[in-house]
C-alpha cells in the first residue's frame, strides 16, 4: 500500500526505516523548481519528437552531452570523472518511474563516500547536500529536461548524483503536486525515495 509522504527518511538506504521515507534533499528554491519541473515534464510527455525514440546504453555513441541512462534504480553510463564544463543528458529507460539527475557539489573538506553520506540522519545529509548545481527530470521513456541549472557542471569538485522521487509515484499526480508545491517537495503517494533504493552515484569534475 502506498503512503503519502512529504519529508525524506534517508538515514540508511537499506534499512527498514528508510523504506518508509519520502521525498527531497533540496530545500532552497523548491517552489520555483517544482513549477519548472511540472511544466518541463508536461511538455516532454506531450512531445512526439526525439524523446519518444528508443534509448541505447552506450554514452560514447551520443554526440554532445554525456548521455546518462536512468533505470529502476540506478544510473547507467555515468562516468566516474569528467572535465569541468561537461554537459549531461538524462534518458529514462523506466516504463513506470519518473527519474531525476540531481548533481550536488560536496564541500571541499568532505571526504566520506556518497554511499556513506546517504546513511546520515536527514538533517546532516540535507546540510551537506545544499550545493545543488543542476537538476534534470525525465518522465518514463523520455529524454529529460533541465529544470534547475543547465545540465552543465562547470565547477571542479566531487559530486553526489541522486534521485529522490518517491518510489511508485504516479506520473500525473507527481506533475500536479509539483506544480502546486509551495516552498517544499511535492506531497505525493509513494514509497521511499529512489535514493533509498540505491539510486545514487559519485562523480568527480576535474579542473
């Protein structure tokens, strides 16, 4: 049974407590982000263009941006290291889940792995993940749209790449809630955020 959630429980992505969690690491600029996400995703869902094409898993075949593929629940073809100025594209190979590519630049003095960081209590995790650089959202079977930033990572450093959309969230319900959200994450029915299912990765951007 789905539960309605509005705050994340991210203390341990493999624990039973995490599986009751909700949504979101991003605190600032959330209302504008939610509205932009809803508009962009609605446009993508209604498109008959390239977003409806089949998706390959070999990023080397894509000219221009690094093509990262989102599946349930992982990122495919995400390199471990890229030079500053690299742009990213998110392609969602899931048939049912909305996915996102949230790039969070970690503090210079943070040495723990992303796998370790996602096990922190929510308040500590939220403080570390304040440096969101870009967000790309992709509905099921679609190519994503950047709803925060431009999809380009210009600053050198270590990044956490995460997806915090609730597991099993209804696409239309999510879009509607995102459009109506005011200063907080969309309040939608769903399971734990995708990060709690293991949908996170680590990326280094070199100078």
